[in-house]
């Protein structure tokens, strides 16, 4: 491919690997496959901990990739030493397991000063710029940001943070509010920045943060997914694997949203067309994410099929979908 693929579809976040299916990678992959996840986010490091995920990636990546699961590394940069934060990100991005596998993309968890960071517009902008310079123009980079509530819009420098990234993942934790209105507002605010929006929903007990006690009930999970897709998001994930209840897993599995299907153009829902358009763009075949199937979409898909050595049918047939969702090591560094 000309560029790496974004983590679209449904995903889940991993924090402490030992608390994810007891550290059993095979159980993780079985659950991911059963639920219909296309990707997972795995914590690779932070300014305080360094890059520490090598042993887990050695266990995980080959098996995840064999099952069609993309693995996005995520890191928490505190932005006191931007050069060090970028170097640690690149250590995760370039890390290759003994059996030759790399992560499929990288997400930077950019938090506010209340989380202990040295967040400034200049520092966050420099981090993104230097990370993009080091990773190259074709490597998938996701900015993970606080949900843009009216209060946060005045506090967090979205316009400085987002330019260097390929997609934005707002942390839409609704706590004591409602999932549908929160995610609709978040997606609507972020879309004008011109990046695909892939919100992170709440699958943990929000009571310690002033939310309702316990993990959200299935109804709230379903409403989050429905409103996210209806508002223009092209993927969604949840924080976090170790906190999610079985009813949450069941709801994610049953949800019709963010589902990839090999269908004729007239059978794809507009939301599915929009996700395909966003994915083709991320893969180096740009087409506007309008949700309407047109000649430009068909042309971009044909171009992708040609690069992938597939019959250039111009439709999302099973062979094309298989390749489209198959993990591969994204290109790192300058275009040669």
C-alpha cells in the first residue's frame, strides 16, 4: 500500500496487559474475533515509564495479525521533553518483533495539565510536527484528545494539536450525562478540522469521576455507537478491555454500526460508504468522505485494487475487503 490504514471499525483499548484475559493472548484474540473488533490499542509507554511493551508485543503481534486484528500502539507523552517523547514514540513505531512484526499505527494520548502534562499549544504542536517528520507522511498517527465539551474547547488547543495527525479520537466518557448527545457534540465539533473522527466510548465505572456507578448499561453503549456513526464518525473504540462487563461486550458484538461488509455499492449504507472513503484516503487513494457512492469512489477503489494486485472491479467484493482489513507494516520515513 502507499500508506498505512487507519483503525476504523470497532476497537478496544488495553492498559495493563496482565489484566486483559489474564495476559492470555489467545483468549484476547478469540474474544476480539467473536466481538468483531478490527483493531486494539495497546499501551506501549509514557514519559514516566519509557517504552516497555516489547515482551507483550513479541507475544501478541504475530497472532493478532494472523487473525486480521490491527494493533495500534498508544503512549502518554507528558510534553516536558518533546524530543524524548518523540524518540520514545519512534522506538514503539519501529520496534520489530523477532518474527518480523510491527505495530500498525500509533496513537498519542495528549492530556491536559490537570493530568500532569506540560501542555501548551506550542509544545503540543511541536510534538505532532516532529513525530510526523520522524514517522513520515504515510504512517498512521492518531491524536487522542479530551472530549471537546464547551469548557474544554476554551482550555485545550485542538487547532495546535491536530494538524500533524491522520485522525482524532476524542475520549467521549459521558459519566453522568448522556452518550448520544455527548458523542454527537464531540464529532460535530471535530469534523471541521478535516480529520476522520473515531471516538473512544466509556466501558468503565465512571463513579470515581462523578459518573453513574458501574460500567455503563448496554442501552448506553448502543446509543453511543448509533449516535457516533450517525454524526459522522468512521470508527469507534472503548476504554477499556479490563473494565468492560460481559453485557458491554455483547452489545458491541451485536451493534450494526462500524461493520465492514462486502456488498454492492447500492447495498452499502451511507455510513459504510463514508468509512470506505476514509480508509481509501488513508491508504493513499484520496476521495471525499461524503457517504455517497460515486465515480470518484469507484475510481479510488479501482486504483487501490490495482496496487493490491486484485481484479479492478471498482466494488467492495470479498477479496478486496479481505485485503483492505488485513494488517500490514505501514511505511515509515520519507517517501522514496
